[in-house]
C-alpha cells in the first residue's frame, strides 16, 4: 500500500511518497535525539517536497504519543519559562540518495525558517 502525505502548500511542491516520508522523519529524529539526549517520535504536520528539497514541521512526542517533556534535557529551563515549543522544523536536501539536514530549529517559538529559502537556495514553494 502506498501512502502519501500531501504537501500543505501550493506551487511546485508535490506529494511526499511514504518511503521518502519515512526517510525524512528518520533523518530528522537523529539531531533531536542527540540534542535532547532522548528519543522522540516526530508527527509530521507539514511535509512538502520539491525536487531534492523537503521542508518538515513536526510535533515532538514521547513513546505514548503525548507532547514531549523537556525535563532532564538541556531545554528544561526554557520549557519552564515557556520559551520553547514542542515542534521540530527542518529543511532537508536529497544528496547521494540520502536525505540530509540543511538547517533546523528545535522548539522554535517564531518563524525560524523565514530566511531559509534565500539563505540556502531552497524553493519558496515548500514553505508555508
């Protein structure tokens, strides 16, 4: 069965096939686990692709599907102050058959990706 997640933006962005979706989410989980020191699940809310570029906005969840807690991580005090979200945002590029993270924002509270199209030469159509 082929499952696709339809890009939530107009323009040149296309549907993201299930295999690409899985590879993108697997790639995105690595820096989150490294930074937080624990594994999290990523639930894609926005996933758009154009050519070899992809943009992801995902909710970070614990093993039970609840929003993650930053307790015991370097972001615990930021969470206590309300200065961090439960989202992970990433710009990825397909290179050599592998998705690689070009830029990322863990727990952004603003539009951290506003300059990514210009900064990285990524297509505007994949961004909300």
